[in-house]
């Protein structure tokens, strides 16, 4: 598709691992090349990088469709050119209505790469659908010669894309055509059947599927050009293994193929003496017989080595310490063997109730244990298994074989990275401890997603939150954030986050939800993040309320989210249970912050200099309710509180931006105008004290301009106070809404 230089194999391999995410144990997801490897692919404010598109072009296996029986040639043909021809005209829209796991995302970006290489577009951008159910054409950027990829969010219990989406694509085409741009929409067949009515003819063609052998060949060629691809793929057992597999599964099989061949070459290198002998023996690794043995091992690995592990576990002299050492080494891959040895003893104590005397010479030592689990030990004291996928398979076997050990195992798992076993005299520094925690976290994600059970992640999140002083809490939330945006794990993680947000009696789980909503998940799936944030906001824990501020600012960056987010914030400010925590904190998040290019205008008021006449503007009633909640902090020494920061910022904005002055003063005036209650007095005193501190205070020299604004605000407050007094002195005796005026009886 292009004459560009192919990317380096190491770069492709990094993309491969990112695409797999958690390797073997996530096997029901969707391989989309490496959609999320580069941060900019998550950011709808930046184009897709050239490096990303280079790798997509290198590894993409074209889709094929079956031919009519009467055709005299091969029974399949590529449909890539068909799809590309639909995108050539300016303003074109192509809908990839395909199930997950069928290369729909990589197809979209491969098509965009071709458009870019042919000069039909200049940039490729991802689009966020937003939080509303309708995607109006006006939401499309106005720039020229762009290609856009819009992945539609799946329907949820309280959200679904409007049925008019397909019909609206005609307006989208009209919007794109004069700008010489194109759009690819990614959806599922079920969703498209519901929303595609009225769509332009031919926008959602049936493009067939990628052939598994083609997927394997493209990845192997890109990652390891020296791999004997043809010999492996013509092996009958290999063909049967690939047949009918999804691209994600093929990518996993490719991983096993490469790992098995590396193992074979490593064994040859260990047995050879001299370079000539090494070269002669290495050639034997690629004979048909040798490849057949390697393929058999790949097939066994695909079956999780169950027969081999059963034989290993059931040997007459097999001990529980050896079994637990295998499980520990599988979880703590790459950790020093002394650390694994000590942690295996901890697991034995937890599961068996007995101490293993590892400090003396009664129990088998490291060398014996290493050989017992079929592992090699490097000079650095790190274990590697002699069979591909043996570690993951061992964990799968343990989880299936010992159901009553799962709960204590998860408890041990969460504790594993927290404490360093001093007796081993092996240094496990901060970086090593973090790497260990990442391995444990990866395991928890794999198991949670594969088994559709949240317990592994829940145990880790809860424990690492309680042990925040040891610095693993940010890693826990980052782990969840990554899993929430990766297609292989996202569907289950999104469901899990929704359930966690509703756990009001706990703090760690809703706090994790809020933290994830403030990260890449919030930027990528803003609508979903808003709904989960709404659930978590019902928590009465102050720590959750504090974390909400970062999430609110993240979501506010998406214009389409602002109306619903502001409505939620106003609702929280009116909820008696959480208005002083969640309500106050979320309103303050927007009221105390400015956009870098807004000339000091509060974030919640937007930027009137942007020229966007259709941009969101908060309602006066909503601003009043938010300010009333914020001012309820009460009077006190001014300067450091959120209410002081907000008042100072808003009065500065009123002074510097005359068009906003009326809105700002009116909002503050109405916020304290609560008549007939003590609340109004407290609010007024708070506002007056803050305004006085704004005019002159520590590190703030007196300013006549500020004093003039303060006096103007004070006059408005006095006017309302006088009106309130008049109402009290001149009540309505009739109750019919018409006040009496002296003795007048008109």
C-alpha cells in the first residue's frame, strides 16, 4: 500500500504486546492492531501518529469475502479495494458494521493510511462520540482534508445511541464534502440494525473476514523476518490450530510460535560447542520434524498444558511447597528467586496453615525447587520457564483445580508486592517493587476479565488503598485505567466500574472509579465516564469527593459532556446528603480553575473569545445553586479556602471582562438572596468577607478598581436585603398574593 520504509521489528513487537495487553488469558477481546499504544490515539485533540499508521500498514491482513460458486478462480477475494473505493470521493462515509474481534479497527486505520498515502487526506483523527445520544454533523471539526474514525459506544442500560444516527449521516456527508474529508464509523451489527435506518445506500458493505493464516504471516514477517513462516504455516497441525480463530487469538498463537522457537534455539545453543556446531545444530531447528515438535508444543500451550500439568501435579513425591513455588513463580515473573522462595513459603502458610522452615536446610532449596518446576535460573537469579505459556497455564490449573484456595490466594496476591522478605538478603528496591506490583496487577486483570469475576481486582484495589503509604495506589488506578481503554478488557472492566461506583458503603472501589474517570478512560469514553461518575458521586466519603474534582475537570474538556455534567453538579449541590462534599467539591473544581487561554475566565463560564456561538453556557439558576453550596463554607479568615479562591477569580474576571460582569455579579447576588432564614445572613457575611479580602489583604495591595467592583456588589446585596426587610414588614394578610398598602383597599 505504500513505498515507505517498514517499521523496525522491535517497534512492531511493542505494538504486538500492547495489542495483546494481558497475553493468553484475555482471549475474548478484539485485536485492533495497537489502537492504544500511543497516547495520541486516545486523544481526540491530536492526530494519529505516522508511526502508528506505519505499523498498521505493515501488519494489516486484508479482509476477504467468498466468491460466487460459478467463479472459475479462487473462492475468496480481498475486499480492501472495494472499501477504499467507497472512501475516495470527498465527503464519503463508510460504516464498518462488524462484531468485535473481526479486525474492524485495524481495517479502519489501514484504510485511513491508504487515503493518507494517496494524498486524499492530510491527517487522521479519532473522534469521541460524546455523552449525548445524538451525534450532530455540527460536532465535526471544520478543518479540511482530514480522515476521521468514530467508534460508537455500546448501548447500556441507561444509554443508547438515537435511532436517527443512520439518517443523520446524510448531513454528515454534506458537512464533510466541501472540506474534502472522510469518516469511518465503527459499530456492531446489532447496533447498526437499530440505528442504521435511513442511512445512505451502500455505506455499510459486507467486507468478509481476515484469514487467520494471513494475520499470522503479516505479524511474523513484521516482528521476526527470519522466522520460517512458510514451513510453520504449511504444517497440518498448525493449519488446524489457526483455522477459525479470531485475530486476537491468532496474535496469541503467534506469540506462542515465537516463544517456542526461541526456546528451541536456546536449547540448541546450550548444547552446542563452538560456532560451527552451533550453526549446524541451529539449522536442525527448522527441519520439518523439528517444526512438527515445536508446533505440538504450541498446541499443548494452547490447551494450557493441562495433561502435562496433571502429570506433574500428581507425581507421587510432589509436595505442596513445590506446587506453591510453581504458582508463586508464575505470578511473580521476573522477581529474584530468593523473593519467590520466601513468598512461596508465605503462600504455604496461608493455604496449609503450617510454617515451611525455609531458613534452615530441612526444606528443599532454590536449586531443587527451580528444577522441580521445569525452570531455568539466570546468573541474575531470575527464573524462566522451559515451556511457552507454562506460567499462565500453571495459574489456570491452580485456579481450576483448587476452588477453595481462591480466596486466601487472592489475599496473598494483594500482599505480595507490599512486603520485602528480608531473610533472602536480596534487594527489592522501589523500582523492583513497582515492577512486581505491575505483574501482580496484570495477573488480576487477566483473571478478572477471563473469568468475569471482579474479586482479584477488588482485593488488590482495597488492599493497596489501605496501604497507600507504600505507594501502590496510583499503580492500581493506572492499571484499571489502561484496562478500561483496551478493547480486549474494556467491556468487562466498564461493567465492573459501573458496579463499583454503586458501592456506597466502601471507599476504595468508588474512589478507584472516580480516579479512572479522571484518566484516559474519561478522555476516551467520556459519556460512559460521566454515568459512572454519577454513581460514584453518591458516596458519602470525603476522599471520593476530593477525587471528583480531577474527574470533573477531565470530563469538562469535552464540549458535548458539559450540559449533562453541569446538570449533575447542580443536582449534587441540591442533594442534602452530599451537597457539602460532592456538590461543593465538583462545583469548586470548575469555579476555581481557569483555562490556560481564557484570560482568567473561570472554567465553568467557558471562553467567550472562542467565537463558538453554539458553545455551552451554564444556566443562571444552576450557577446560583452552585455558588450557594460553595458559600455555605461560612465566614472565616479569607485566603486559602476554595470559596476565597472562587470569589477572587470571579471578581477578577468581572473586572477584566466587562461582558461577564453582569452575569458574575448577578450570580453572586442571587446566591446569597435567601430570605426569611438564617442561611441568607451566613451566605452574605461569607461573600462580603471574601470580597473585602479580594480588594485588600495580605500580599494584595489596595486597588481602587477592585474597590469599585466591591461597592457595586455591596450595593446589590443591600438592595436585596432592603427588599427582604420590606417583605417582612409588609406581609400579605389575604394570602391571595396581593399585598396590602397601608389602609388602601383598592
